[in-house]
C-alpha cells in the first residue's frame, strides 16, 4: 500500500488536526515524522508527560565548528500530534530526518524553519490574489479559519505550487533523499497496512517522487530492521562531540515576532484556536489584550472592548472569514485602542521582530497574543551532565537561596566561589548578576557583590550550555574559546574574552585558543584598540596575583603576538596632518612597557628599529612620530633630543609631536639638559597667529605631566626670566580662557599692523 503523505506548516493547528484525524482513521503500521533520526531510540522521553512547549536541543562541536539546533513542539505542532496519535493507534513511530549536526543542516538553528524566502515570489502572487499582507495572513485565510472539509486537497495544491516554483538547496535534497529511504523501507515492511508520512509541506512533492523511485541516491549505509532495509543513522565524525536533550521552551521563543524562524506568530492565539476554535479564541484574546493594557495603566475602557470586538467582526465579514482571524482581531484592537499617528507600520502587516518605535499599545497587543507559557520537563527526563554538576556546585557554595552574595577575593573560598559565578555568567545562565567587582586584573578592588535569584529559564539555559562540556569549568572554557574564535580582528571582543578567562580561572589556554588569539590579533586593524589590549595583557602578566595570571605562559604568548602587531600597524600609519590621538599614543606607551618588562619572546631590537623608522617618517602622524622618538629615548637608544625637538615641525605639528614624546618619555624630558630651555625658546618665539594655532595641541601635550611636574616646569620658566616664586602661581586658573587671550592678542597685533600701514600710529 502506498504511503499517505501529509505536508504541513509547522505549528499549524489546522495541519495538526488533519494529522490527528488521518492517523486515527487509518491506524497505520508506521508514522514517519520529519525529525532527528538519532532520537528514535529515545522517543519515549518525548512522551513522558511534559508541560509544553518543549524542544529537542541538539549540539555539535569539533575542532572547527560549534553548532546548536532546536526542534520545538507545542500542543498544536503537527509533529507532536503525530507522535501522540501514532502511539495511541499502536503504530511504530519514527523520526526520519538527518541529525541536526549533519552538514545538510549546517547554519540552521531551527530544524522547522520554513525558509519561506525560497518561494517568496509565489507567496507574493498569492497574497496579491487574495488581498492579504503576508504569508501569515494568507495561511489563516486559506486554512486556519476555513472549514476543515477539503483541507487535505487545499494543502496539497498550495505546497505543490510553492515547490513547483522553488529551487531546493543541496541540503534540502540530501535530507529528502534520506527521508525517502525511510519511507520506502516502511512501505516494504508494512505490507498491506498504511504508512503515514508527516513532513514540512515544502518537502512533500519531492518525497512523493523520490519514495516511488527505485534509484534513490544513497545518503548512508543500509541496516536490517523488522524485515525491511532501513537507513542507518549517521554517526558523529571522529573527534566530534554532540548529543540531543529535551529542553523546556516558551511561547516567547516560539513567536515569529521575537525572531523565531518557523513562521507562525502569536502562539497564544493559535493555542486558543487549537483548544476552542476561532470564535472563542477571538473573544478571549480581545479580553486578554484589554486586561493586559489595564495592568500596564494604559487606557482601555469597556467601550473600547466593545468597539474592538465589533471592528474585528466587521473586518472578518468584509474579508470573507466565517470567524475573526488573527489579523482581524489585531486590526480591530488597533482601530479601537490606538489614537495616535503610528511611526512604524503595524507589525502583523510585515514579518519579523518588532521594530524600535512601535507604539506601546501595539507592543502590548502583540505580547498578549504571544503569551507567557513556559514548558516544564517531566521529572524523569534525562539531563546532560552539566546540569547535575551546576546543581551540586550551587548547593555546595550555598547559592541556592535568592539574595545578595558578597565575595571576598583574597580568600581561597571567596576566589573559588567567584570563579564559579563568573563561569555561570560566561555561559549566560540567568539568575546570576555581578553588581560590583574588578574591571581589570590590576584594579584595587578586592571584593565582589552578586545578586542571585531563581529564574524560570535557568534549566533550559543549562541544558543548552551542556553542549560546551560536562562540567562548569569545562563548559565555560569552551564558551570563551568560541568567543575568541569568532572575534576575528575585534580587539575589544578578544580583550573581554581574555579577562573573562582570568575571572573564570581559565589561565591554561589550549593550543587552539592560542592559535585563534594569534589569528585574531593578526587581523586587528585599530592601533589604539590593540594598544589597550596589550596594556591590559601586560598588566595581568606582570602584577595580577589576585586572579592568578601573573607570569602566565599563555598570556606571554599573546603579549608577543600583540607587540608584533602593534609594531606593524604603527609603521603602516599615515597622515602627516592628523591631530594627536591619545589611544594611538597609549599604544606606544604599552609597546615601551612591553619592551621593558614583557619577558621572553619580545623582540626588543626589532621594536627599537621599527620605532626609529617611524620617528623619521615624514608622512606619519606627528603624535606617532613623537611617541616613536620617545620610545627610543626612554629605552636609552635614541639620538640627540635637542635636534629632534628642533625638527618636530611648525606650529601645526609641534604640540602633537610633543604629546607623543611627553607620554612615552616624560621622565627623560624633565631630566635632559637643555630640552626645557629649547622648548621655552621655541614657544616664546612663536608669533601671535602661530601661537594661536599651536596652543590647543600644546595644552594637550603638557597635560601628560602630572600637576607637580607641571609646577616644576613652570618654575623653570619663571627662573629663566628672573621672576621670583614657584611655578604654582603660574598654573593657577587664569581670569580668562588662554585661547581667548591669545585670540585677543592676535587681533590687537593685526590692528596695530593695519594702523601702521596707514601711518596712524604715533
């Protein structure tokens, strides 16, 4: 007997009813369902008696790839109904799709994502023909609100049209060929008994064709089972780690307005549609929206409620619906409750996430139709090892109760507790929030404050985090490694990942992580950002006893890579007219400190040679030239500083060049013979206009000296002019802004020049 193929839209109540009715009527030998074949030995776990929604979460990790995928189920999911109806009918129920980790599903986070962009043109034509806004409204119009009679034929025609105008991907074709082999094996084994196949409607036409073919391309090995030749379930590649577990899910995650890929929005609406039909679903949701708005102190009167219901009923009549559809309800509510002009289109007229600027009443309407149901697993559900490890750790550390937790980092117990909390934070386990603590490894902060609270999404998060490892320490380390691998050349991300590694106690980095760090640093393009990273790394390597990173061999390797990249970026910088950039200057400060204290592997000679070339590059930014000169001066290998100061440049470049020198070689400037005298002569010799040009950059440059050293410099200037007293008086805030005074002096000089030219001066 040939198989009965039911093409469905995932999470469609109409399709779910069709699946249940078909299985109950046919009482088949086999019910084959689009789902991960590697769960076939564990289908009993799905049927333990969970509170829905739940999902099968599948993970995969090898040296090159880490992926997670979800296959969600709610009460009105056709696949869920097929599981339960098949069991009740005494059928052999099996999943027939490739495992989530398979290359055919690479990049797909949701097995049941409809990927409607593949048949967007056909959908657009249908929407135009039926005068609806999008595929969701089209689906409701054709299937959810219409009578059940004839739905099987309508669904077949709909999906035949979509597939006939769409190009399947290589991944889709591989999946369909694999599923077709299951169908053929089931038909052979069933004899004269029926076989029911439940898959996404996009796959139905291809499966009918492939299942009837005697030349299906092989997608795996063959194994014997039950008298027929059944496909083998693909095994994980050598060296890969993966698995599947049930996780609690929520309507929020299931909602297309929250970014869910499987199409059907407003799950609370469809749950009510499944339970009680379209009329009662419409009535209940109008009331739910009004109650929600009142709870949020939004205006929603009884008159508004009556108006919304009347508008929804009227729209349903005009649109040819025997009962109000979802968009009829939403449009009726918007007409009754939204009195202002809208900055954004109504979200159900488009698709995807809610946009910023959506009217607050509309946001609450969408939230009411989304619902707040959260699934709960049966107590007997197997859980990944990480869940048990974390549960034991929370109990052991006394963190099971809600409240504020103070952690003393100087004690061994406090440091252990801090590392555990940071490992939970890195894995994004909800309910653990740090309120205070060190921002770098050298902060003078010796304690932390955390808020710990129970959270409904903690268990799902832990199950999903179990993909990273069996223990908390292992999982956190793998997550940090993933962040490093994904960072590319983003230096800020690399710095954050390394500091999190220190906070988590993950100081021994794997060869792969070190390789990824070196690759990320080699791709960095921002000299200032990389300089900040180098400064933090060096501080952790030199001074951090608190977090245990001082002298770390792993950090030493990263320091060398950062040092070399900073040299490369500095030598390639161009822009002779660019103003001083403090971040760029700080990068050379970090380079200087690395040359002094960076330990083995730092090529000091290469740094000195590179900085000498930068200092002499006429097309380099002036601040970078000055910093490069200061680098060699600070290390005792640079040439004549007086000659360098004279060649710094005119008034446009002088202050920027000095900013670089002062930042990197401040001590040398203060103690070198003749340098301050020369600077005084150069500044005093500037004319009014040149002084006005140079003044902002000069002020920025001298800000690199702390107050006491600025006082010393000011005293030296007074002494050269024979003026008594210390430099403190010279540094007092003037009665007027120095720039204003300089502009006034320049104006007076120009006036005097003009008067003299006309012979008007005495």
